């Protein structure tokens, strides 16, 4: 008895090509996607997402806001900070 498994390969090959093309597309997207805003830290190459306090500090340091506005905003942020969960 001779069994010809050619039909199995005919069914398997399109699936193999779909998987290979899918992997290639995934790799290209993964390598070219801009990672900004992920906030997963510098060890993964992604940018750090600023906290409201850091934004306020940066704006005060650059002269966008004065000391009174800075202090008032700091108090507001401290009063509305969510507690520990």
C-alpha cells in the first residue's frame, strides 16, 4: 500500500505562507512603530510620561508661569491627588 500525502502538503503550504507573511508584517510594524507615550521606561527605549508635577516644574523653570501660579497649582495638585489603593 502506497499513501501519497501530496494533498496534505497542498493544504499545509498556504497556511505556512500566511504564517510567514504575518510574521514579516508583525516584525516590520514592531520595529518601525514609534514608541513615544508608552511610558515603560528608558530601559526599553520608550519615553517617560511626565507627571503633572513634572510638567508644572518644567513650566516654572522655563518661565511660562510665575511663582504665585506655581504655588497655587502645587496646592491644587496636592489636594486632588488620589490616595493609595
